[in-house]
C-alpha cells in the first residue's frame, strides 16, 4: 500500500471516529456533523481505492462520481450504490442552514457508513477493526 493510500485511509478513519464519538454524545446540535463525517469517511475510502487503482479523479465531494470511476474498471462495487446515495447528500447540503439531521437520520448514516467502510476496507485488504472511542 502506497503512502498516499495510507494517508487517505488515515483520514477516513479520523472521520469514522468523529462520527462514532458524535453519535455517542446524543446531542442534536451535532447530528449534522455526524452525518457529514459519515459521508467523509466513505468519500476518503473511495478515494483511497481510486489512488490504489491509479484512477485519476477530480476534487469533488460526490460519492457516486467516485463509484462510477471505480466501476468502469470493475463492477464489483456497484452493489453499494444505494448506500453511497444515502450518504452523498451529507457532503454539502447538511452543513448549511435549512437542512438538519435528527437522531434517526444520524443513526441511519452511522449504520450506512459502517457497511460501506467494511466493504471498502476489505477491498483495500485491511482488517475490519473497531474505532477506539476515547
């Protein structure tokens, strides 16, 4: 695994841990942030795969864009399209006034992030370790 792939993974794990810590807090004021970090975790794992596969990508915060680039070479990941679609809206919209996440939405984002993370870590040849909450 190249250093750049490792760096993407490290950043993805940071977002994973922030999302897990945030949902444990159960503070409605940070549910938006929980959802954002769930999306970011998935995005960074997808970009780690893109780098590993030497697929050029633009600086976009679009999970479907990243998935489309990956499935051009290998359709295996097509089955996570709906999960990525669910997380995709949390890249930008949730961070601005007018859109707010509630507890059920944040819990669904966490569940979806965990599923996507497990699949993408497996694709990268990484173990499925649990985040350490501190």
